[in-house]
């Protein structure tokens, strides 16, 4: 009797492997911003992903910048690819010129990035927030066949925060991505409408909550006026002028309230509105992390008076601190601030409507405390980084699975 041996071809074996669930991944988290929310978002994602089963994280960051420092300070820091872009502050003319000169190094960045992916046998690359430098390496993923996931914070640049090269980089990166993660349904719809992103390659995963100091139930103070806080970069779309008009209206009506404005940016357009306003404290500069906790501790209501928005990391930070938010009904803010659960959404994008919502919270301690508790629960249950990272890794696994299946079809 002749023994019959069944064999499978390498192609059949590869196809079978691709069909199985993707469980083990070497993930490169990539962010080339120099600081701010993008660095914090990436760090929290990397730290949480490090605890996900079957995930081996790697990081690419700009050398000597915030993200690189945060990663290097981790007890078990993942291998890191540090790249050079430029030295300087893009808010100054000398910094802008340095950034332009830095573009001459795009080929060097591409070679370094490709060598790192090859050396560490990266399975999937996740760009956690796009930058103009990213266009240097988009061809690398295509050439190597490495799946690429883009976290799209904004589908379009915000008014006052746009320039032609940024728009070009955004279009190219979205087109190159195998999977796109958006933070709100609002941005999801914009991605479909403006960039023709297919729904089957998008995942909606909310912005995780940044924690600065205590996470505790809040109540309205009795021994001092309640404080409102406008926090973050001062840009036209964030509606500081709208808030100043609402605050003036509240003070004119005799409402006992004060206002803190904390953030970098051009305060010049608001000088006239600030004139004669009592109870306003202005900190017009970039705040270190160590200053944010005390600022939140002295705040009763976070105000998001935006006239346009994708979403806001400030809203997530407020929720983690148990601070109710009042927001205008624009963009993804209506998803982040749950009306009468974690804060209030104003009826309209007007100063009067904003003032009315703020006053309602101040006049009703029971509603205020309900929203504070709701904010804490929302941050813990829905916006924790372990939850966010787990969902992000599920999306990455699916993108890799599709890529491997496609490659063997």
C-alpha cells in the first residue's frame, strides 16, 4: 500500500494564516509634533497599549521634544525612533524659516523611518496626529506593504489654523491610510463628505480623558464667586469673543461669577472686549502640566464657546476632573458634552444663549452636582485610556487582517 501524504502550498498556508484572527502585533505609534495635546494623546495611547494582550509598542517622535521625553521616562520605555525636523518656535518668524529649511531633510527622515520599520519588523503603523513632516514617509508604507492607520482629529483645518502645505499633507495622508480613526461622528461625516473616505475603513473612537490632579465630585462654592475657565490656545474658531460678551451679560445681570482665561495666542483682537470687565484673570502663555491641575481645581465650569469644532481635548480633561462643561452646539462638542448629564449645550451659538446656559448651572446646585458626577462617570467608563487603546488595537488588528487577506487573494 502506498502512503498518501497531503501537502499545502506556501500560498495556501499564507492564506490560512491571514484568515485567522490577528492577535500579535508590533505597532509603531508615530507623532512628529513638538508638544501639546498630540504628544499627550500619543503618550497615553502608548502607555495603555503596552498593557494590551499581544501588543508590542514602538514609537517615533521628534528628538528632544515632549513626546520623546514622556516615552523615555516610562519604566519600561518602548524602542524609539527619534527624528530631526527643525529647532525653533513656529510662532516666530525665525521659527517659520527654520521649519522651511528643515524640509530639506525629508529624504533623510524617509530613509531613517524605513530602516526602523524594517529593523523592527513593524506590523502596522499608527499616526496619532498628522503633521506636515509625514508626507516624507508615506511612500515607505506603500513600498513595504506596511498597513497604515491615521487618527484624524480634524477632517478640515480650523479657521485661522490653516496654510496650503498643511492642507496638502492632510489630503495625501488621508488618501494613503488603510484605516482611519475619527474621534467623533461629526468628523466621520466630514471625512466621508470632503475626502471620500469609505465607511468600512473608519472607526469612531472618542478622545480619551487627560487627568491633571484630583478627580472628584464638585459642588458650587459658598465662600467665593464661582469661576468659569476658558482654557487652551487662543484661536479665532474657539470663540473667546463670544464668551466675553456672555460674561459681560452675566455681570450686568448681577450674576456672581468670575472668569479665568488661560492659554497662548494673540489676545489683541479681544482687548476692547476685556476693557472694563471685572473679575477676569488672564494668563496669556503656554501652561506647563504642573500648572493645569491647580487651574482646574479652582474652576467650577469649563466653557467651550467655539464657533466651529471637531472635538475638544479640553472637554475630556474637564470631565476627568469632574468639572461640568457649557458648550456651544457646534461640531463634535454636542457628542462630547452630554446635555444635562455632564454639562449643558447652549441652544444657539450666541452670547445670550451661552450666558443663559451658564446661569442655569449656577442657579441650580442639584443640576450642577448631577453633571459633575455624570462627567466623572463618563470619563471613567467611556474615556479611560485602557478602553480607548483596546478599541484602537482592535481597529489595527482588523486593518492588518484585511491587508494580509488582500495580499493573498
